[in-house]
């Protein structure tokens, strides 16, 4: 958070960050969905993520 990024998706240290990778290793479906969202943003950008997410009925949905 102190690096000035919009989210972890913007960080060069994402792949080896102990904080975010530890967060994703928690049990529960929502953590895998958080990871999926971050990786989608890294690959496709925020605009594409927001376009897809605007069609969801809940806090997460399908990509594609």
C-alpha cells in the first residue's frame, strides 16, 4: 500500500510478495476469486475488469 499502486496487480513484486501470496493461501473460495481478479487485472487491465465486473450480480463472477 505504501508504494503508490492502485492494487497489488500493479506491483512488480506480486509473484513473490509474502503478504499477498499468504493471503491467497487462506482457505475459502473467496480467496481464489480474489487471486483470479488480481491476475485478470494484471493480464487485461482495470478497464476490462470493470467492464466484466459491472455485469456480475454478486461480488464476483465469471470472466469471459
